[in-house]
């Protein structure tokens, strides 16, 4: 139901131009004889939701003509956004009580931001009209106007993105720039519709997300910010948010506004880049119901390039390279030392003994046993009263089979190994 609140203006101040005539008329006289008719009102649609548009209309008519621009003093309203007077009025010609009037309609949009009662204070309007050859100027003061606003949805809080408007639309455009190509050329891929499957990028590639929110009956400055840095910080990419674009235009009394936001993410390490879900709670003024607009989340898998891998792990790769070089140098020095000791016969006795057994050089192995005995006990004979009986038995067996052609090689090798192990 539309309620029309009309408040007639009260004369604030009689201020007429200085004419040296004792019978000079004032604004007060013109108001009293209805040469000027003025009123103010708001068209209130019950209920008024916060964020919706309340239009304050200043209606001024004169039976002569306006001689100067009408100036409406700007006023502030707590917890509301009040736009300034527009540059143009709606001009028309009216007929009242058999008289013809020139009419001006000035409209000032007001957007309440919190639920509660609002009081529009008295507004000062400066007018000037012609009366004969004279110009009469003065100030008028309106009466106070009351209206109320309420929160239409419990979800319209600071924690959520919300909008009160008509014909709200939420869309996005995602552009990926692939820079790591074999032909060293940039490749751009645009997609306006989200894809549920994961996509693949490489370090150095970038993603640009542009979100556009448009609606009627609101202001772009009232639109919520849908791109917040904190939502993209954990994406494994450098985040750059471009300045937002706010556009308002009015055609045939219909205001259309849009808000464009843009974020660019540059992949700087492998992992996953996520464009988060964007959700908007929209109160449709026309249908008086709550709706939700949403952009689905999108995911990209980021992999290394050769250059990015080297760049990220260069210190580990350098350490590995130094370790390989050091190991190669040590191995080379050991190989030279081995060749020298082998040529001079100064390799460890245990090594020479094992090589001799492996190569079936039993004479060499026996000679090494005597060398070990000399090294450990300073004597060249295996038989000694101080040795245990088992060692004496094996030493006698070695001497007995030394020149026997029919002796088993395996037995003699085991005998040599046993004697070697018992010399301590």
C-alpha cells in the first residue's frame, strides 16, 4: 500500500531583493496569495527495507515563472545515505483552481542502512520567481517527515554479502594466461562459465577473475565487496586486487548500477589455486522475497616448470652437486691409492688373502698366513707349543697335503681360511 506523506512548507525567512518600493512583495506574500505552492513528501511502500531507495520529492509551483535556479540545501540523516540535489528538475505545467502553474519536481534519493525510525529534518530551499518586472527571492523551510525501515532477512549482517535492489545479476569472467609455452608466446583462455573439473597450470601462469554485480533501484557504492584479499591468501599465488569500478546511470527514471571487481593471481609455487565460492544474499524489492546468487568455486593444479624447479630448489641442487663432486674426487683419490698399494703390495693382508682365495692362488694365500703370523707373533713357523691342539692339527694337515696332488681344493681352501681366522 502506498502512503503519501505531504507536508506543506513553512516560511523560514522572508528575504526579498532590495527594491526601493514601499509596496515590494516578499516570498511570504506570494505563499499567502498562492502564487507559490510548495510541498514535500516521500512515497512509502510498506514495509521499507534497509538498503532500499526512499525518494524525497520537493514539489514547487509558481503562477509566474522561476527566475533563478532552485537550491536545496543538503542535509544529513544518521545511518542513511542521502544523495545531493540533482542538476535538473522535472518541469511541467499544471492547472490548479483555474490557474496555470509552472511546476518543478526535485527528487532526492535516501538509502537507510539500519533498521529503525528516521526523521528527515526541515530542509532549506532557496527560490526566486518573477513578479512583473521584479525578481523576488527568498527561503522556504519544509516540515519534518518520518519513515521507518526494517531488516527483511536475518542473514543481512556484516558477516554476509547482501543487497537490496531489483533485477540483481551476478556474473564472472575468468581469464587464464599461460606464459610457459615452447614458442615463448602468451596464451590466454577465457571462460565465463565455471567448470567443476580441475585444470592445470604451471608456475608463472596467471588467473584473472572479474566479478560483475548489477542491479536496479540501488547505488553502486552500496554494493558489497565480493573480492576480499583474505579469501585468496591461501591459494599459493601472489594476489593483486585492482581498484573497483562503480557505475550508475539513469534512464527514464530507472537507475541501473553495476560494480566490477577484479583479482589477478600469479602462480609462484606448485600446489592448488582455488577461486572461492562467492555468495550474495539478495532481497528482491519488487517480489519482496529473499534470493541467493552464487558463483561456484574453481580449482587449478599448479606444477613446476624446469626453471621454477631450479629456482625453488637451487640451494639443494647446489649442495647435491657439491656432494657428487666431492664423492667423485674422494673415489678417484681412493682408486689411485688402491692402484699404488696394489703395485707395491701394501694392501691390507686380509684383503690380499681373500683375493688370493677367490682367485684360487693357494700358494699366495699360504704365504699371507705366514706373513700374518710374523706380524702378530714375530715368528715364521706355524707350529708352536703355545698354540692350541686344534691349530696344531690344522697346521700339520697343511704341511702334509702341501704337495699332495690328489688333495681337494675345497678342503685346502677351508683349511687355509680356518688357519687365517685362528691367528690373532
